[in-house]
C-alpha cells in the first residue's frame, strides 16, 4: 500500500466504484446521509468541519506534538 495521498485516493475510488455496482441502494443511502450531515442546520457547516478537525487532532500520535 502506498503512502501517497493521491495513490490512496485512487485505490479507495476503485473500491467505492465496485461497491456502487454491488450495493447501489446502500451506497445511495450513504451518500444521502453524508450530504445531509454537512448541510447547515442546528450547527453550521463550518462548525461541523471544526468538530471533525478536533477529532482528528485528538487521535494524533503524541510524537506529532513534539517540536
């Protein structure tokens, strides 16, 4: 498996395309959930993005914080 983000994205896209063919209803449900989750509502899209970033930072390895 490659460490390149571009390579990882391409590899993941292959599997997503296959899932679309094998389970179209499930994938449509996932896409609907995903698109509705980021719409403005009780929280703005920006607030939701900041929450997502904070979760990523929370799980970073401790060595990342060392200068």
